[in-house]
């Protein structure tokens, strides 16, 4: 079973917060992970390192996909990924290979997480990425790096 956790940018500082999501009307809050969160019975609120719940911008909320890169980086909705690899090229010539790459944003679509190509022409089921011999690089996210999605090209 995967961890259910979220991230969102603080309204006051723009800093990323990670933990449990709490919605109250049109407001969103992140309650930190169990290690730094405690319930204060006198105040009737969760405290995060001695502070109350942290308000976040609802437009920046992203859920953890349950997948982590080999370097320990968690993958969330809104992350921009570069997928690349080398596959055999079947043209009758043995040993002929070609390189490929695919750029897209992690989105939740039709009940699962997928990497949606920028052109919206196709997507790849995110669990398949980690089952196949596919290299994955996290380039950023749509909130901190909008140029990755809206720019002319993704440059290395």
C-alpha cells in the first residue's frame, strides 16, 4: 500500500509543505508528517513544530504517486518528467538501436497517475515507467518551472 501524502505551496512564503491535506471550505492546509505533528488538546488544533496548520495555495496541491526515483526523489502530481531509453530498432539490421525521449507532466487521469505528453497527444501510465527499462529524470514541476511546459522546447 502506498503512502497517501500531498504537497502544496504555503500562501505566506511560497515554501513547499509536505504531509496530510486538510480542506476547510475554500481553504487548504497541510498538516505535517507524523514525526513533526502533534495534536494540542488545549488549542484544539494540530501543531507543526509548535505552529498551527499551514495554509497552502489550492492551485499547487499535488498528490504523491507512490513512486520514488532511484535517488530518493518522490514523484508528485504536477512534476515534469523526462523519460528516455534505448530500444531495438527492427529494420532487419541486427544491432541497430535508436534513442528516444518523452517529456510530460504527471497528472491523475481516469483513476490512475499518468505522464501526459506536453502536446496532449499521448500519455504513459506511470506504473509502467518503473516496470520497464526506462530512465526517468525529474526536471522540475509546473509551479516552479512553468517554462518547461509552456516554453517552445525543453532544453537540456
